[in-house]
């Protein structure tokens, strides 16, 4: 038996077919939305001096972005019910464009507001895709389908690491940000024909209010099984964002790598996480319980973060690539298995709400992690010490999940 608790797999409705189309659409939206979010850490070494701050201050921008994602994810349930997942995805892409345009204003207040607006657009992407995929994916391949869709997150990181440095150096960091925003708008227009297929259950009279927005959080906290998932994602999300946010600055400042080479190292970490998400998804469907898989991934990301203490400027570049790949496969590779489990244990007909409620705590961890990381940097420990400090909670949660599985 796979996962938390004793609930049997229970999709919101029988699979409706068209899994390839559903997966292609949701993967495209997830990839571009993640690309928009991940471009900031890559642009930080260029953009921060222009704005008048240190590159490590990108952590505050990321915190603002995921504060917006917290709001967007919990509000997604009502908006999805009223407008449908495709329309909500289109609105999210438009908000991402607006957020990037504000950030390109090169003023700290505008950048922080832009990050929040970008997060408002990013937050609903996962609940919207879950609402589509839970109806399209065959029950025997739910973990794999969700893991493939979630490869869009590291794929966005790959694009950011591989494309953004060269584009920024050639045309300027502001042009790079605006170009990514334009791509978001183009995708929003391209998926318009899918509304007839996936938005047909939209209910214009569905309530949209503060109370309805907070209902997914209350549901997640009130359910024993979902509450465990919230704890898991709070910690794992925090570790994931430290890797994505600070890796490029770590490599540039501590190892003397060029921005382009550091971006390629980040891209490799995201490629490894794509492979990891698919591998972990297959394993969770065929070999291990999802709870066991999530526990092992917690131990893996904890060990990877702790290994930062051994990193030294004398390391060959190949060793940095290998380390980034290992860290990325674990710290960024857990989400697909997690979301598949949330979809499995969610109350019938409430997958998007359960996803939004759990993601609220994922994003809460993401919001709190960068300021905590910055505080460790300010204390004089350096990047390696800060990464190692984040190894403790992730390893502890991984051990807790495995111990609970063994007890059951």
C-alpha cells in the first residue's frame, strides 16, 4: 500500500482520457511559470548592483514572490471552480508578465511588488494542473504523470540557467526579464483553444471570498493525513528554494566561477531533478510507498546540503557539477510524489482545494527560508555553513516519515 493513511485511490471522476494533451498543456504552463520565477536568482549578480543591493538580497525578492504564491495557491480553489483551470492558468501567466515588468523597473520597492505579483500568478499553476490531471491520469500511473508534470519546475530552472545569463549579457538583464514576460503572454494565448475541453465544468456562481480562500488551509490542517503532508512540504520547500536561490551566487562568490558557467551548473542541477522526479515517480508507483519515498528523499537532500561543508575553492568544476546534480535530484525532485499523494488522499471532489491548502505551507517554508538563510550568512558562517544548517530539518523530517511508516 502506498502513501499516508489508509485511504484508497479515489479520483474526482473516472479518467476522461487525453492524458497526453492534459500533460502537455500543464507541463508547458508549469515550465514557463517556473522559468519566470527562477530567472531572478540567475540575474541577481547583474541586477543587484544596478539596483544598489548585494546579490544575496535576491532572497528577499524570492520571499516576496512566494508570499504571493501563498495567496495565489489558497485562493485558487474558488477561482478554479468559477472560471476553470485553463482560464486560471492564463491569468497566472499574465500576472507573471506583469510582475517581471515591475521588477525590470530597477527600483527596490518595484522589484518587491513585482515579485509578489509574479507569485500571485505562479501560485495557482499547480492546483490548476492537479484539477486537470487527476481526471485524466490512469490510477495506476498517477505518481508518474504528476511527476512528469512537475518536471516543469526544474525544466524552468534549466531554461533559466542555460538561457538567461547569455541573454542578459547580450541585451541587458531588464530586456531578459521582459522577454520572459512576453513568452508567458504568448503561452496564455496559445492555450485558449483548450478552454472548451477543460473549463466546461466551471460554475460562474461559485463563491470567491476571503472565507473560501482560507477554506483549503483549514481543510489541510483539520485532516490528519493532509496535515502530515503540510509539515513535509514546509520543510522540503524551504530546502529546495535555498538551492535554487543561492547556488549561482554561491558559485560566483565562493568559487570564482563566471556567471555563465555558474548558470550551467544550476542548469545541471535542474536537469538532474527532472530525471529524479520521473525516477521517484516510477518507484512510488511500482516499488515503494509514497511515504517511504518522501522519507528517503528527505534524508538524501539533508545529506546533500550537509556536503556543502566539504566544498572548497580547489574543487574541480566537474565535482561542482556532480554535487549540484545530486542536490538537485533530491531537493528539487520530491514534488511529483508529494502532489500525487495529496491528490490520492484528498476528499473526493476536492483535489484542487487540498493541493492549494498543502501548497500554502510549501510556500510558507519557501517564504521563511531565504531570510533565515540570509541571517546565517550575516552571522558569518558563509554559504556552506548555511546550507549545512538546512540539512538538519530535512533529514529529521525524512527520518520521521520513515519511522512512522515502519510503526504502521
